């Protein structure tokens, strides 16, 4: 890509974000080829109260974009022989009860486990997302609800419970919390110096404040002190996500074979040979996209006031990330539009 082309693309990307106000919550964005050509920027405030501007170094809550890191840690532990994807979840969390005996780690990874959503159980217990909720409390909720939503392996239903439980599996199999294990085995080796998992509140880590608009149209803080990991809770910036994206090509952490497995989708049929209901091309904490006549890995996230989207184009070796701190921001739409500008192709969506 020559410098003229770069400037044209850079200008077009900047224009995408022209509608955002510098005096309101906003976003940071990046699009970076592994070879080094990078487009990045930020608009808006990380803190309205402190008039603190967002930069590409600003740390956001990734919400469900975190799931790929959880899946990666499971594969690392399998590589070391410390677990098997075909292990029953009861091997690690027997308190769930006998009804979950046939639910394996593989089912949880590909969202076919059938376990009830722990968020639904919290709501039934009268716990809002603005109140503290610990992992131990949610385990108690799950143990007291020994009824599957559907027979294991028969249906695809996106599940935060599955990835929350996988984080506990990592802790039991490795002897370290997901936060500690991820720092030691992923974030540290990839020099993702601004990346961490927040597993308790309050935290002294500098994070963009999350916001929503109230009925009067004013911005108010919208953050959650829930202490679950695995399904969310990775906190990082767009610059560090590029380092993670590059690992899909280099395999510096995990090796190229393990990295390749991250893009392998779950089974299409149940154990009895029937097609899995509502099945999607979901791999290891990542969806498989094909909208640009290219194969790419992606995931979106939204928790409280933090929408996020991550894309890695495999053949083009291109990482795109958009992170925001206002609830109604469409990070995915902006990420897709950035891809259209850079690749010169329109998405089919």
C-alpha cells in the first residue's frame, strides 16, 4: 500500500467518526495489518466528569469479546494434558448436579451445553447488574436450578454460563485464577502490557467510565460490579488487541496448530446424528465471518456501558477493533464499515 492510498483510506476512516462529539462518551478504533500499516484514532471522553479524552491507549471492558481468550486458555491447558475437551463439567464443578453429567467442555465452548443463563437466575433472585454479584453466588444459583434449557448437544444457544464455568475450569486445572493464568501465558508473552482481567471491584486500574443515556437524554454512569470472568471481564485497549490479532498468524503463544484450532467451528450434528437446532458457525470464542468473500474471525460484546467489536481477517492479516464506553454505540457497524473502506469491498450484511 503506497502512502497516497494510505492517506485516502485514513481520511475516509476519520470521516466515519465525524458524527461523534468530542464532549461525550465515544470510542477508540484501530485497523492494523500485521505488516505494519495502521489506521487508528479516538473520539470522545473516557470520563465526562474529569473531561478526560479517549486515546488509543484508553482501556475498556471488552465484555463478550473476552470469550476468545477463555477458549484459548482451555486449548493451552489441553495442549499440556491438564484437561480434555470431552471432560464432563462435573469433573471440575460437581456442585452443578447430576443433570449436567453429559455436558462437556466442548459443549460449553460451542454454546450447546443447555445450561440455564446465570444472568437470568440473578434477575430472578432480584440482583440487578448494578449490584455486586460474585461467582460463588452464581454457582449457588446454578446448583439450585438443576434443569437444562434443552438436551445437551441438540441446540445452539449463546451462553454466558458456559464461558463463566470454563473460567472456573481453568482455575481448577491450572491452580491459578483466569486473571493470573492469562497474564502469565498470554498477555505477558505477547507484550499486552495494558491488558488484564478484572475479577473484583473496586479496581484501581484506569478504565474508561461506562455510560448510558437516561430518560432526560443526559449521560449517566452505567457500570457493573459483577465479578464473573470467562464470559467477559478482559480489559484492554485497541493497541493491545492488535498484538493479540497478530498471534493468529504467528502462533508465538500456543503455536500455529493451536491457533488454527481457534477457528474450528463446533459439530453440526448431535450425538444421535440430528442437525443441531439454530446452529451457527461458532468456533472457540469466535464467530466465523464470510461477508467480504474472505474468512475472518470476529466477536462482539456489550456489557453495561461497554460495546466492543473485534475482527481478524486471516488471509489479509488485518486486525480491526472498535471499543466504546456508551451503551447504545454500534461498535460492530463501525468495524464493518472500516473493513469496507480498507478492503475496498462491501459486506453482504
